[in-house]
C-alpha cells in the first residue's frame, strides 16, 4: 500500500477549512441560543416555579398546623 504524501498534504488545507467552518457554525448556533434566551426570557418559567413554591409552602404550613393539634 503506497501513501501519496503530496496528495495528503494538498488535502490538509481543505480539511482545515472544513474544521474552521464547523467551528464557526457551532459558535453561531451557541450565540443564537444565548440571544434567543435573553430575548424571550424565563418570565413564564419563573411564574410557574413561584406557583409550585407557593404550593409547597402551603403544604408545609398545613403540616405544621396539623402537628400543633
């Protein structure tokens, strides 16, 4: 099996460009996710979490008053 070193060296710049483009696309996807999270915010999620926390607090309060009886 013969390895043509010249052809291999000619393909390295092509491979490097491909890896660079993959890196750039990954960064664009990550940045777009960050921007979308900041634009949309977690306002709805915080409301849901607060409702759940209030339910848990009410359960705790109910169990505390039941133990006093």
